[in-house]
C-alpha cells in the first residue's frame, strides 16, 4: 500500500525531509518503523530513542502497535511542546 | 467556540474585547496568554512548527471538551506558528462561564491539553547558534494532564 | 504590584497591555474579569458599596500574599464601586509568572480572597423595584477560600 | 472612650446611618453590640441575626470577643460579596 509519511521537529531534521510517499507492506506502526530504520542512518538516528517518538495515524495520536490497515497518513514527531 | 492557528501576530486586547462581546450570560472571563521570554539575554527568536490540519482538529476537540466539562458559554484558542521574537504573544485561550471556578478550570484544562496533545514544537534560536535547540517536553506537563482524569 | 479601587470605568484591554509591558521574565499571564450580567432581563443596575481604606489595605495584603505564595512577578487588582450597568466590567485581576500553573493558582487564590474577605457589598436593582436587593454571600465561596489552607 | 462606628450595606440601611461617633464603656465587640441593640429598633433589626454580621476593628476582620481597648474604629457589615 501507499502511505503518506510526515516528520516534524528533530525527526524531520534527522531524516532530512518533512514528507514522503512510500510503498510498504508493514501491518503496524512498529513494523513501519523497523522498515524505515533499515533505509539509512538518518532514519536510524530519528528512531534511536523510541520513547521520545510520538505517532499519529490519519491525524490521531496512537500507540505503536496500531494497525495500518486503510491508513493513508502516518506522522512521526517528538513529544509536543505548544502553549 | 473559536479556534485559530496562524502565522501572523494577533492583538490580545482586541481579541478579549470581541470575546467578551460575544458572550451573553457569563459573569466570569478567564484568559491565559503565553509570551516569548528572553530569560538569558541571548534569545534571537523562537520557531514554532506545527502539523497543519491535525493542530486545528486537536484544538477544536479540546475546546469542545472543555466547554462541556466546565459548562462554558464561549471558548477561544489562538496559537501562532513560525518565527516569534521575544515579547511576542505565542498563544492565548479565553473561557467564559457563569461561575468563576468553571472559567478558571476550563482555561487550565485547555492549556494542559494544548501543551501536551496539540502538535506544536518549539525551537529556541540563540544569537550565534543558528541551528537552535528544540524545547524538551516536561514531565510535569504530562502529570498535569493526567490529573484531569482522576 | 498594583491595586486600584475606583468609581470610574477602566479599559480591561489597555490594562492588560500595560500589565504585560511591566513584566520581564514571565512567560505566563492569567487574567480574570467579572462582568455585570442581566440574566433575567430586568436588571437596571448593580450598586457596589465598599469600605474605603480597609478595601485597599485588604487587596494589597492579598496581592502581596499571592505574589509570594505562587512566585508571581507582577499582580494587578482593579475593583470598581458605585453604579454599574449590565455589560460593564466590575473588576479584574492579572497575574504574571514563569510557570502557567502559578499564574492560574495565583489568580484563583486572589479571587477567592477578594470575594469573601475584601469589604465590598453588591446590591442588584431591578426595574420597578428601586430599593434593590443585597446579594447574599455564597457558602461555596467560603469553602473555596478555606481550601487554600489545607 | 470615643469610638467611630461604621455600618455598611443592609446594616447601614437598617440602622439608618453609615457612620456615628459614640461614647461607650464596652470592653468587647459583644458588649458594644448589646449596648447598641438597646438604643432603638433599627439597631435591634441590624443585629438580629448575628451570624450574618461581620466586624472589623481598626480595619481588621475580628471575632466578636475582641477587646476594644485602644480601638478607634469599629465597622459592622454583612458577609462580603465582592468580585
């Protein structure tokens, strides 16, 4: 399936881009991360400390175990610091 | 209920005036505003990044939740993104209610959600270090948020 | 720290602007304002009586206490007396602090003291009943005040 | 001794004046109230329900048992309703 991936803040900086469309068979967020880490050192650095990474699928905050079935957009970012 | 996420500056005083004028029965209005501060005397600017679309949805959701939970007549949230200089207002919330405790709690609750659940990230760029440093999330903010579910 | 008790109206927006400009390191500003509301559609005006001298002393004391207790950089209290029409602002407080929870708590604390310990009394005069009726103190206000000593 | 007495809100209305100077030997607030009640029905009406009366001596909120020694001003009023 095709997934629109978004990266924010220091994840964006480490990966070197804010957005990309990928083709993947990953069934969960965890599987997707495992796949990305193998791509290049930027991804590995971004996902190095997974406790500092948050994920939203189709703009909803979810756990890493969440299924990607019928998902269109996945966003990775650090803990939020608004306000 | 009004939610705005914007790059341009806004006039806090004007917003409060309009907010109050849009209420009918609320005797109590609480506002919160967050301001960029140059505590160490070396801050060039603050950069706020956000997740367009998700941000607006999240703020609408938290505002609606606070309105019901604390019986608010009206709720306003404005949050800026982009480059902000010291002294500029980052964001504001306003709540209106019949009872002052509800207005206070509503604004406090909204701020806790906004802080830790709305997709904003802040970077501080100090003079001479153009790369800047991302602001870390605070454990106390997460703790404050969880206190509302007790 | 600024405390004012006055007969004439004040401009809330202008006061907040000046208040913010008078702070240096506070990233968080909370305001509360109380507004005369004509809930039943028959309110002619509200009359606020006070105890000149004691009022100012009491407000100064509560403001100073909130400043210390919640580490506030700046505190503002303005309270009107005399005749107020529906829609007019009765009073406001503003607090500035490094931390938003302190700014919220400081304003909340100050309001609880002001409500039940500052010598103001409100009378509501409805149309056709020129004698008016004194507003009763509420048990929940006294309870709220006592909660701060726990 | 001479005392400056102040009355506010409905106490003022029932007593019919907001201020007066009296000569008294009352040693406590309670004794002062007892003395005032004997004066006329207005005072009696004002102090009828003592649980609704608050007192300040020299601008400090106090209990009714407070001594009036060296006090110059005593104010009576209902529970406060500012804000």
